[in-house]
C-alpha cells in the first residue's frame, strides 16, 4: 500500500540534520513520494537540493502569501523558468491569508494570479493556501478559470463546504492534512464526506506542522500521513488500502510530471 505526502516542508529548520532519517521513515511507512514546497524564492536552492538528493522527493516553486511583502511578487517568467527544472512538479504554494495579514491583501492577490498564470503556461498544478479569505480565493479562482481550466488544488483543506464545492466544479483537487483528525474539525469532515468526491482527494502532512491524532502536538513528518489517510478512508466508507490507491492515483493524475515509482 503506497501513500503520497503531497505537501511538506523538508527545508524547514525542524528537520535540520535529520533528513536522511525522516525520508527513510517515510519510505518504510509506505510513503513512496513526497513533495517539498518552496515558500520563498530565497530558499529555492535548498529546496531543489533536497529534491535532487532523495529519489522519492520532488518539489514545488512559489512564494507563500505570508512572504510576498518580504520577497516581492515573482514574475510569471521567473516561475516558468524555474519550473523547467526536472524535479519541480508544482507551482506554489500561493493563495491568500487574511488571518495573519503578513502581506498586503492586494499584493497577495497579485501574486496569486501570477502563480496561476505560471501554472497555465507550464501545465503544472498550482497549490493554494487559503485562510480567512474564502470569498476572495473563490473570486480569484473563478476569474482565472474563465480563460480555461488550469490544474490546481486546495492544500491543507480547512475551509467551508462551499469553497470545496467551488473548487470541485472548477476541476480542482482537495488535499487533506492532519486537521481532518482533530476533534474540533467536524465541519471539515462533513465537507470531505459530503462534497468532495474520492477522485479529487489527496493527503498531505504540511510537516513539520499539524501532526495528526494520535501524534497531535508533536513535530509532524511525512511518515505520519497514514493517520490522515486512515481518517479519510473511514469518512468515505472505504478500506485504507482502497483509499490509499485512489488518493495515490489522484496525485499522479494532477502531478503528471512526477515519475510513478516502479513498485507502485
């Protein structure tokens, strides 16, 4: 049974000096592919080096909405150029965060649109972070898709059923994190059970954050994605093996640049 961690941050300090062990534990737990996400272009070299070092690790390129004020809005051309690297398989993470408001909202929206256009030009999926910004997130996505579909996913889904429904109608995927296992996440579980079809679901850790129950409060890592997958399988009335196959197939459908391991 193979699983994929579609979103983690292996370049973060929490994994410093321990990456060999972290990746080995993931592989031993059946996590055959991980995507480590760039949140600022100044960290790009480190992110690329990690993806080049481990055959099971790939990466995405982008500027997190938290970091747009510090990093500036990237150009479409720059993102497209970086995306030509053989280990870069996604654009982002991008999106809108009005909870922390660390970057001006208009600047966040401009950067969001740039990332979507880079995804359109490269054919790689864009990866969306959204928090307390559902209305504007839906508006930007709907506007962008008016020019034709672009592959994309809502990462670390913690939004409403309404946004999930919009994303699905736009042809997007939804990625589930450890939040799905939290006691207080009933509305999220309702949305996953009732709105998002199985053929649009992925799983992730967002490591080192959001460790799932029963590891909540500890440092998260890719090996723990199995707990989120088990919770999702239960919600969907599936065996863990069937959900693992479905979510893994979904991953390779949207992240079409990733080479599927021979064992999978």
